[in-house]
C-alpha cells in the first residue's frame, strides 16, 4: 500500500505540474485571441468589408504582420508584391495587413501605386491598425534587440486579438512572434520572409573583436568587461532566436547571405529557400543608356545602418582629388526640380540622395546629412530628398550616371538592382548581399588602392556576344577612399567599357531579380500552404 500511495501521490504531483503550462496556455489563448464569440465577430466584420471570389473556393484570410506597411522601402515592396501575387492567383484570399499606420485603406492603396507602381485590389484587402507599434520602434538604451523582439510579441498579440487569420505571414523578420502564433493555434501556418537575421554570427564577431559600429556602441567596444557581457547576451539571444525561428512552417530569405545565416540558426534547411526580392526592372530597363548627366544617385531609406555619411565623405574625397569638378563660388545653385524639368543642365557632378523617412528620427537624419555636406563645403552639390514619389525616383534613375549604396552587410539591396536595371554604373559596399548575390563579378580596388579595371578588348568581346562571356556588372568598395576612386571611374569612363558595364548590369537585373522571377519563386513556397489549408479544411 505505501508503494501504491507513493505512486498515486507523485502521479498527482506530475499531473499538476503538467497541467500548469496547459492552463497558462489556455489562459493566454483566451486573453489574446478573445472568446470564440469575439473571433467570430471580428471575422464577420472583415467579411462584411471585403469581396473575395468564393464561387469555386471558400475564403481564406492571410494576415501580413508588417507594422510599417505604409513606408517606401524594399521590405514594403516585398510585402505589396506578395499581396499583388496572391490577388492575381488566389481571388478567394483576403489579405489582412497588420499595420501601425493611421491611414485609410484608400490612401494606403494609393500610396502603394505611387511608390511602387502596383495596383492593389481593395476588394480583397483589409487593414488592422495596430496601436502599440511603439514597442518595436522605441530606441531602448540597452538590449535593444531583445526588448524590440519582446515588443514584437506584444504587437503580434494585439494583431491576433484584433483578427485571427488562416495564415500568418511575417514580412519583417520578427521571429519571436512565431512561437506565440503556434501556441495560440497549431492550425495557423507561419510563413516567414526574412530580410535580415535579428542576430547573426557577423554581429557576434563585431562585438568580440571590439569594433564599434551600428550594433556595437563605442562605450561597449572600449571596455573588455562590457564586451564579454555583450558577447554572452548575444549568444543567449541567438539561441532564443533560433528556437523561435524553428516554429516557421516555411521560410523565404532574400539572399544567399541571409539564407546561410537563417539555415544555421533556424535549423530547417529543407523548408528554407532563397526568394530574391521583386525589383521593378521592366520599366527601368527601358531607359536609354546614353545621354546621362554627371549625377550620382543614392537610393535608400534614411536609417542609420544605411551609412549615408560614408557617401558624403566619399563624394568630398572625390571632389578634393578632382578640383575641376568642384562648383565655383560664383556658379548658380541648381535646383532638383529644374533638373527633372530639363530647365537646366548641371555643369558639375551632383550627389542626389533619395530615401524614405519612416518617422521624425529618419527626418532628422536626413537633415544631419545636409548639415554634414555644408560643413564639408560641398552643400551646393549635395541634394537630400525625402519621400520622393516613385515617378521622381524613376526620373533620377533615367538621367543619373552613377549609383551608390554604402550599407555594410546589406542583406540584399533592391535599390542596387533597380539602379543597375536603370543603366547606372553602380558601386556598393563589398559585403553580404551585394558581394554574394548582386554585383558579381565586380570591379574592386587592388592592393595599391586603384580599381582593377576591365580592358576595352574584353568590353568589345562582351558587347559582340554576351553568351559565355563574363564581364563586371558593377563596382564594390569598403572605405571612403575606395568609394571615391569608384566615383571617379564611374563619372569618367566612356566608350565600350561604359556600355558593357551598363548592359551586363541590366542583363542580371532583368533576369535574376525581376518581378516575374519573384512571382515564380513565391508561388513555389505559397502553393503548398494553400494546399495544406485545403487538406485541413477537408478533414474538418
């Protein structure tokens, strides 16, 4: 009897222990998702506002978790091209956008067409406005990645309480939301499109090597003790990130660099594929390659990691080494609007920096760039243009001669592809996506600091027959001095070498990174999700 009592006693204890997490999970489910009546009510509300075609297939609701859906960057182009792809192939699907922007559906759709040239059908689109976006955009003093990751879970909880989708699609990279979705309902597949890993081995190396950067404060870099503490913190964060990512049903990454990191972290290589972001290459590829003006075009959101300061430093070094290109004090200032309207022809090289601003902090960064250019004495040759409409961006790409992009470890670089397709001689940072996926083969500086330039004979051979002939598609650099060298080359090169560079870049951009290529790759990952939903519904 004592043995039986002991077994019963410990069985009861074990049962209580196992029941606690189940009760907590059920409590969270009710707290976050609300009651069944609440879920039914929200779905009926969305159904009353949308008009999917359900004549041949029942409706599915696909939720896109993208707090900055109204921004104008490459991530937003991926989001809205996914929405467009779904609307084109699956008329029975309603796309629900979880966004933190206070804007009407009509204004949002109008903005997408203005920024990206995409026509979105409002009949199968619904927007859930998130009120707690501050949780992911707050600039925390310390442990920013961890606290913003926790904030993403809070924001996802708000999203799921407002509306429970049939499929949860994360197009930002907030992997810590995946366990939450899976815990609340195992019937909701999680689709991930990862632009950039929250934590990577490169970031850990940056910290351990005590190198200051965007993700490593100089105070930490200058302290051995703080460096060791941050290294432990990063290792722990990487383990948590890997655990969270393993809950994804299918993972798409935007580049080989991101793919390699995500496969190593998430540990689901069979479910992870590279799906290059969609680039608007069809229109850009029709721009003429000749009659270009001495304009250097930068196209990137005004975020700190984009490192726009390096562009200004490089342009200043270029002008210092080439004084004949410096605008004289007596020369009239040139207004961007006059250039686009063909009222004036710039006589001296200009750096035109185009980019979107998500918030007041980004606006302030753009102003700092203007002040930096003025401080270096080149303010009249630098134009910083915030939130330009896509039509204006296209005009700059049509007349520009050189493209520049300076972010280190850029996960991909849609804007780089767009500049290449438009015919600009493009230079980007020699790392990550540009190095591995886009600008390959590339012109780079040799050990003497001078560019290793292709010969005119190789250029003529490529122009005669590009089949089987390898030719550089652009330039890469790392320091301001190297970027200055590439700017000088790009503004001076003429003849067959210039034309071969333009055509080689355009060929890559219009085949490897086109919207058509994105659609094909995206459907190959999303079709199985729809089939799984069909099977699940047939079993009910």
